[in-house]
C-alpha cells in the first residue's frame, strides 16, 4: 500500500481501450493497483502522458456546487454576500475530461465559463465536524462550471437547469493530494487570454466549513465532488474557442468549444 500523507498527482486514464488509475511522475504515468480510494501500490507499467487519454478523475454520485464564494464575483453579479454557503447541484452526466469538447446546446443564447477549485471526497461523510473535514478529502482538481446564463436570467435563477447540460462539467486533469488549499491562485484563460484571476484565500466560506455545513444534510460518498465557487470575470464562450482552468499546484484543464451541429 502506498504511504498516505504525502503529495501525489493522480489520474484516471484510458490506454488502448483499457482503463487504469495512475500516479503522474514528470511526463509519465505509473499505473497503480487498487482504486483511487484504496491504493495498494505501484505496478511495473508506465506510459507517457502523451499516449494516454485523461478521463474525469472520478465518477461521483453527486456534484455539490457552491455559488457566491468570492467577494469580487458577488459584486460582479450584483448580489449580497450569503450568510451560509449557497448550494446547487450538477448531475454526473455533465462530466467530461481534459481536452474533451464543451458542446454549445441547440438554442443556447449565452454559455459561460466558470473556473473553480474542485474538492474530491475520499470516504463516506455525514455530519462532519469542521475541524475534521479535511480528513474526508482525497484531493483537489480543476473544474469548469459551464453555465447557460440566459436560463438563469429567465427561469427565476434556475442554476441547476442552466448547469446540467451534457459536457457542462469539464473536470481534471488530475487530483492532487495533500495540497495546502488556503492560498492557491486560480486562473481561467479564453483563447490564451486570462479572463479570471483570484486566490482561495479570498473565499467567503472555507472548504472545511463548506464540508461541515453541507454534510449536515447530505451524505457524501467516495468520489463525490464539491466545487467551491468561481472568481470575478465570468463570460461567454462560443464554438471555436478554447477555455482553460489553471490552479496552482494542480495543473491546467483545457477544453475546446464546439457547436451542437459540429459534435
């Protein structure tokens, strides 16, 4: 069994039609025995990262989403700072991996990027004390909470419907364990131009508090995802664009954008 309590960059991959989990070492990935939640050790199999497809790192039972968690974004959308974490949900069916295409749905009026830090749960969590919350975390990843903004504006703020379309959950490329998440820079790039920039030190609600608060009502299971809010600078994407979410210590999640007709 691999020693716990040390930083690892983990991935779920496909190679020649076979699925595996692995540990990223430089430009290679070392295939592991077991699961991401119970790693038994390393195998003798290694691949070049260039030769594998990076899949969404986990398949959750749920994706819990926190809105309004950066003060400048709250000002941007003209709302008040919430007194408690603001929750909505995304379905697992929205997930895509690194380099997979975001598809603009037929009839969409405005589809936005929203770069976010994702938290991946490693064991069953219910009614978790805030001081114990990080013990339930496997690691952290990049997420793009893609949103059909016109639905939010027209349907009485319906965030779940606006965010549930297939391909509206780019996620990855890695999970990084044992990462200090109190001071991480997060950037989003649209066609190479930086459009979002902030730091997790500016969260309204900390990750331990979010886990504590949500777990009073929700039972989380291994692989469940919590995304922690987007910074100021949300904006539209269109077919032909490339959007990237980069988080310090994790890496850069890259996804091209295509139209419904070109899928």
